[in-house]
């Protein structure tokens, strides 16, 4: 009787629901000729195989590797239409970035094999350099990092398949995400004050499969995708943010510096005060030369950063740091403005006065009755 050698060759498939099936068949080459007895024996073996061999699940279409997403460069304003919150119980999957396969410890790997004569006796596998073990059911890999699954099948005639391998990186760690303030801000009494030009930039890094997206939410709103936030509405607001990698590992929610942001859109209030009450006559204000002028500014938000002034409309505004006094008589003007700690600038306040230190001149003359 002529003997036939059966060779098993395995391959790798990604099944729906993140089950990875490792196994397929390479049919043996037909013999050039065979006697009647050998043909009869082969028919009997094939019938026995058909009656006893378990059916292997058909391989699904292999998933197309996803591309790594990059957070958009354009700013995402807080008024963006909210998207629905992604599910927190995202299904595990196998991700390929074009160079490496990635999976989580929730991903199950399934081995299958088939033989067209004596039938498959068993499949064995190992992880990295561990000893081979008999395959019984789909398995997962707990330890993070790059792992090699080595697997092979043995038929009932004792033919052992050459080793096959599948390299995968196990990634259970969510991305690291951080926030920075880009623009004017000031912290007072535990509250961070920002202006409407201040951006909150979000950054994320991931050790293995890469960052898929960054999401943020204002106050109790829904999460939307974006890497930069601009607050437009005044008042206290909270920004929550998180990052998701390509295996849907979600980072814990964070708050911007764990404090609330207050958008300060109100500029300071500026007053020019005089040490004595001016005398008004025909719409003009008169004061003595020894009058002292002070400039005050108040701000209920982030606070006053600086006060500026200019005399008689000449030159640039200067930093105010001492009371003002005029040494000459005649018309004078004081212009003043203030800027708060997040860059809000007040309108210019102006005081026009005339200094007058000369007393009146009187005379006496006799008039006829």
C-alpha cells in the first residue's frame, strides 16, 4: 500500500468580537498514482473524518487596521454641539498600526486546525519561551508588553506541524493626559481666572497602541472630541477631560488643575480723585495748584494688574505709582486706565481742570454821588 504524508500549515485570522482564530489547512499534493487498495483505504478514512471531526468556525473577514488619529489643530470652542458619551464598556479588540498587532488582556485567542486524513489529534501552544501546553479553549494574555504566541498542530498519525508564531503587544494601560493654560490667567483664593482669549490645551501620550482621541466636557455636559478649549461664557466653569487609546483604554476623568475656571470679561473700574472739591463755573473746573490727584482702580475678578496715566495728552501712557500735582497754572488734563490680571483693559477716564493760584485784583475809586 502506498503511504501519504499530510502537512498542516496554520495562519491567523481576526474574528468578530475580538476572537483571534489561529489555524487553516494546506491540502496535500495528490500522489501521481495509487493502487485500488490505497484508494479504498483513503475513502474509508475520509468518511471517518467526516463523521468524527468537529467543524471549525469559519474565519471572519480580517479587520482593516485602523489609522492612528491625531487631535485636530483647530480650536474647539465650548459651544460645539455635544456628542453622545462613548460607552464605558467598550469591547476589546485587536488593533494593527501597520507595523504591530495590539490587544488587551480581555482579548481571547482561539486556535483551530484541520487534517484531511488521520484527523487532528491536538493543538499545542506556548507564550514566549514557556513550555508548550495543550490547547483546550480560547485564552488571553495577562502580562503587558510584546508577546509571541507559538502554536502547532499534531495529527493522529503523529505528524507534527512546523511552529507558527503570532506577535502581539498587550496594552491595558490608558493614555496619560494633561492640560495647560495658554494665555492670560491668574490664581486668587484657589480660583483660576482666565480671559476669553485664554485656551486650555490638552495633551495625551500612550505607551503602546497610541492615542486615538482626546475628549473634554464643560461642567455636566457631554464629552466632545477636541484638544483645545476656549471658554466664552463668564462665571465659574469646570472642564473635565480624558484620553482614549486605539484599544479603547480610557483614562480616568481629570479636572483642569482640580479647580474651577472663572472667565473674567469685566475690565477694572478707574476713578480720578482730587484732594479738594473743584469749583465749577460755566462748565469748567477750577482747582488750586497744591491740589493732589490720585488714580484708583478696582476689579472684582482677577484683580488689578497695573494702572496707567498720561498728562496733558502728551506722550505715551506711563505706569502710575504716585499722586499727581501740577506746578503751573492753566488748563491741564489727566487721562487714566487700568488693566486686570487676565488682560481686560478699561476705557480711558479723563479729567480736565484749570489750575488757578492767582487771587483777584481789587481797586478802590471814588464816584460822584
